[in-house]
C-alpha cells in the first residue's frame, strides 16, 4: 500500500502538469477496467466431495477459503474464476478485500461478495490495492443501501461507477511487476500459517505421549 500511495496518490515518480496531476493520465471508471461475475451455482448439485468456499467467516478467520462438503452448503453461491478479487458488499465499512489464490481450484464464494476480474489480467495487483484504498471503501459506503446499519449492502453495478485517475497501461504493468512478488509472498505466508496450525495439535499430542 505504501508503494501504491507513492505511485498513484502522491505521484512521486512522475512528471506533473500545472494542476499537480501526472502528464497523460486521465479520469476513468472501473466499468472500463474490470468485470463483475454473478455466475451462480447450487453447491448441493456439485459432484465433488469437497469444495473450496470463500466465505465471510473464512476471511475473518484465516483469509483463506475453507474446504466444505457441498451437501452442507444450503444456499446458492458464486463461481470464482481464477485471478479474481472478492470485495464484500455487506457492510462495506468493514473492509474485506480478498485476492483469490489459484491453487484453490473450482472454488465458490458467498453471494455477499462482488467478484471482480481485471480486463487485463496482469493488472490484478493494481486493482486489488486500489480496492484497499480509503477512497474506494468510502465510495462503497456512500453507495450502500439497507434498512438498518447492520445490513447495509452495495450493488455490484454501483461499484463500477467508482472514478479514479488512471495511469497508462505500461505504468500499471511496471507497478504490478514490482508488487506482485510481495503479494504472492503474503499468500504463501498465509498458506504456511495454515499448514503450521494444522501441525501444532499433532506435535503437541506426540509430545504429551512421550512425556508419559
């Protein structure tokens, strides 16, 4: 996020015009840069025994999808394409931005998420970090509706109206090459933490048995 702020909020590496904006950049909306998917699936009709499930509780717990039995999932979900970004539309003031990990194949997610994919797949890191900015979260909050504060939601179509100052494709490409290895390392750390968490009870049980 520090690199994103340096490049796309403070514009530190770039020549600026008289207004303080980088030369050649233009105001645009998400509608021209990302797509949203609402391909629905009934988990109980899936043939596999286990399915990777991106849910809000899973995000809050580990920021990794959980393996569920399809028969235990009672409501329809969205299919999750590879290289997606999931943004919670439920109570958007609680930020839940999820970079999916492609090792979890044929995954599904809660319909409380907006499923985004960058039109240029190689630019996913840029949009993931853009979605993490205060400006984007404030936009979602200002466009959310609901009868009570506990169940505010933003419509996926409304999210595409978000405006931002767009750099040229080659600049975004260069930025993504800088930050993608860092984001990939975060993903790997999360996977390693899960693996170690699963090993700890086994290790403790062995230690207890040896101490008897």
